[in-house]
């Protein structure tokens, strides 16, 4: 790996850390690219090559991950949507269903007592959203 590639990865990690911390803020690719000190197009290509998904997909996965925790705590779907930084309930619900495999309402209504006895650090890994493959 060249020193340039190592520097690019450090800049990409800075942008990813921003998304992890500030997921509820309105973030767009140009803002994330500025954090990585790259042009938006270059940033999007490099991010996808490094992490296997687009910056927006990564951000939405973080938002859904946080929304799952809020829904497990009993928060309403609308409030969880707003709390994680989504502006459209319909888009939030569609993306949630795509990533989790069930609607936010179905997820909220499910019994989550099995997660109560698990330490938060383990629960975070176990409940991390995984993209479900699209079936034709």
C-alpha cells in the first residue's frame, strides 16, 4: 500500500467517524467529502471501494441502527425517524424495511426482552442492521 493510499484511508475514516457521530445532522456527500479533503465524486468512489457501500448507504445504516435502539425502547416510529435525522417518514420506513426486513412498526411491536440481559456492547453488534439481499 502506498503512502498516498494510507493517507486516503485516514481521510475516509475521518468522514466515516463523522457519520458515526453526527448521523442525526443533515449530512450530504459534499459535506462528508470536505471532511475527507476530497472532491465529492472522488470521495464517493474511494469510500465505496474501501467500505463496500456508498457514503449515503453507510449513513442510513447508522441511522437505522440507532432507530432500532429507539424503537426497542418504545419510542414512536415518527419520533424515531425525526430523532435519527430523517426528514421523510415514508423514505425512512422504506429504507428501514429494506435493511431490517420488517417495517419499523413491526419491529417496535416485537418482543425485545431477549436483548435486556445482554450487555450493551454485545447487543450493539448483535442488532447491527445488515442489508438484506433483494429477491426478484
